[in-house]
């Protein structure tokens, strides 16, 4: 096994997770020991990942794993967001007597899966990382096992996730049959004709494989028309798990798309561009229009996520480095903006009360101005209103689509952004102009309040200085 040291952060993370799992067996259910050990594990792994930024691209583990600017940057963001998720989730899982040790351990395994996906350059390592993430998420959704809605959501998630995995595997096997390799670099060379000239039959086989691969990826991303699992899972899962599913995995999903489509199948870009353009358009239209009718916050965010997947795909559709950079920027900023929004929802929830309806945020501006302010910044960012970072993210993918000749898709994106602004601004109206439904104070713990304040400042600060992240995104595809 060559160059094993390039996977040092992942090896440490998995070893530490096993240790945390054992410690969790011996501590009391109310203890925060597992939480603090999990946070310490993430911080050390983050330092290890940051140390890899700037090094030249290195491939190891028999070509299955690569560390480059793209992987080091994305892994660092995944870890930063995971730290925020654990911070905001701590009191929520404790108050509801959800298996808190298992929650943090499963979360760490899911983070390991995401890190593997980000660096994978072989179809087997892509699949390994994806399934490690998916299996952890299935279990996390089912953690509240006395809740019928959560059990139903976990079952739906598992069945449809298994179907998506089957599609992915079938597509990968067809591409292997056409090219004779699962290594993405070799596949790229073969399809480009550098190794041999493909027969017409094998080219058709590769295109069929690509189609199944796109279907599997669309299932995993929740793009229309493969989105049916998203609203039910978001609503049924404990809110802390919904926050987990809707944030960091979007970054890993972007990395998987880039590794598979750009790293291995870029020669077939004329084929996957059209498919992604249709998925992008359908996701933006269906996600935004149905989100307007929702009164449940988690279902609204589910359809909102579907629409944002459409924007994420819009950057990749152009098959240009500018588009890939724009999509990378979009994935990162969407993740930490959604983290802020769900952090506020978790802070408003309390023991015996689940803030899952839009009206549960009524009068939040009068109860806790800081929380309402953070939610305000998150909403205007998701709506694409300047100067929040979401505005620059949307502008970047729209510019890349126009530059690549997909002007119709960019125009549709602008129209859908206006439509989407309705349900984001409705939340602002409910928080600041409606009267509170009760006089119960909303005062989260000090470290949670500080985390939300930093999160909110990042949403507005990075909107004023987007170059801080965009520079790294451009460098990743230079």
C-alpha cells in the first residue's frame, strides 16, 4: 500500500472514532464526555487537513486516493461545519433523550465517509466513502426509535438510498466493461483515446453507464425527478439530524460529482451536460414552487434544498473551470448558511417542544434579537439578496452558465430566485412583525450563542469579501 500517509487525517479520525465509541459505553447518558471527545477529534483532524493545503497533488493507495488543493479545502470545510453541527446539536439530543453517544459516533463515521468521497479517485473508493456516509445517516435518522415518523423516514431513506446505490453500481459496472478499469484517471485516458480506440459498441456501453451513474447521483443529491425521499426524511428525522443531512454532505456530494464526471468522464461532457441541465431546471422549478405551499419548516427547507441542488448543478453544466469553481463556492456557502438557519431552529426548540412549524418562529425578534438577526442573515443569503454571501454564490453560477452558452438556464435561475425569495422573506416577516405565541424566553447556552453569532457574521462577512473563499475555489481547478 503506497503513500499511506496521505490518508493520515482519515486514519486518525476513524481510530479516534472507535476510541470514542468505547468510551461512550462507560460514561453516563447525561455526560458530555463523548461530545467533548468528538469535538477534540474533529479539531485535530481539521489541523491535519489544513496542513495538506498548498502541497502538490499526491496520489496513493494504488491510485485510489488523491490529496490536492480541492480535497484539502473541501475536507477542511466539512470538518468546520461538523464542529458547528455538534455544537448546535448538543442540547437538542440531550433534552430529547436521543442516544447521544451514538449520535456523535455516527456523525464522526459520516464525516469520515465524506472525507473519503472528497479524495476518492477510484470508483470503489468513491462507493466506499458514499456508503459509509449513507449507512451512518440511515441510522441517525432512526435514532429517535420511539417516534413513528422517524422510523418511517429512516425506512424510506434506506430503501430509496439502496435503490440509488444499485443504480450507481450498475453504471460503474457498465463503465468498467467499456473501459476495463475503475480508476478514474485511466477511464479518462481510455475515453479520450489516449490508450486505445474504443469500438462503437464500447462507446455506447460507456454512455449507458454514464446514464445510470447520473440517475444514481441525482437520487443521492435529491434532484428532481429523483427527489421524493427528501421532504419525508427532512420532516421525519430529528431536527439535529436534518441539519446534518442538509449541510456538510452537500460539499461531499459536489466533490463526488467532480471526481466522477470531470475526473473520469469529462470526454463525455457533451452527454452529461444535457442531462444535468434538465435536472437543474426541474429542481429549481419544482423545489421553489412547492416550497411556497409549506407550513412545516423542515419540509420547506427540504424543497429549498432541492432548488439549491439545481443551482449547484448549473455551475457544473457548463463543463468549464469557472463553472466548477462557482459550484464549489456555492456548495460551501450553502452549507454554512443552512447551518446557521438550523442552528436557530434548534435553539428555539426545547424539551417537550419541537419548533417545526413556521408559526413557531413568531415574534422571535422580540424574544431574542440575536437569534432573529442570524436567521435574517441566513434567509437573505439563501434568497440571494446582497450583500449576503448567497448573492455572490448565485451570481457566480449564473455567470458561468451564461459563459458556457446555457443562457436559458441562467434566465430560469433568475426567475426562480425571485420566486424563492417569497418563502424566505415570509420567515423574516413572521419573526419581526408577528406577535409571539407565548412568553417563554429563548436563551441558548453561551457557546451556542457565540457560535451562531460567528456563523451569522460569516454569512455577511464573506458576502462582503467573497474572494477569501473564491480564491481557494479557483486555485482548486487551476
